[in-house]
């Protein structure tokens, strides 16, 4: 499964995922500064399946239901590595247990 870490998350978070997932960051792809709509379109073109972000406004700004991607929003007080690293196991469990792509909010 191909995942994209949004630029609002620490880049080193990608190393916490198991080898079952192919993880790229916005920075890896040179997509820094892209607006949400452009980012989602680029994801579809590159066949990335899941966006992981801490952007809580994304669901209000974009019509996520019409996209063929999954969006996982981390509901967290901040986006420091120490805060978000524990989300990884829950993200993996969520993605492995759900066959349909959709929109999810995760909180710990």
C-alpha cells in the first residue's frame, strides 16, 4: 500500500511503518507548499492510496468522498515526532482491517 505523509508531519515518521507499506513524504516528492486540492490531485496521478495528515481542516476544505484515496487525519495536540509516533501502529491496523478507502480521524 502506498502512503503519503503530509508536510505537517515529521519526515522521520515514515521509518516507523512496517515494510508492508511504501511510505513517501511530501518532501521526498518535492511537493512542499502545494495546496490541499493540488496535493490530492497529484496523489491520484502518482497512484498514492493514503494521505496521512494532521490538517484538521482538510475535511472541510475538500470533498473527500469523491476521491479514490483514503485520508487519515491524526487528531493530536501537536505534530512533534514524540507525539505522533504512537499513531503508526493504529494507522497500520486501520488500513489493514478496512478494504474500502475513506476518511478516518484517529486520536489517542
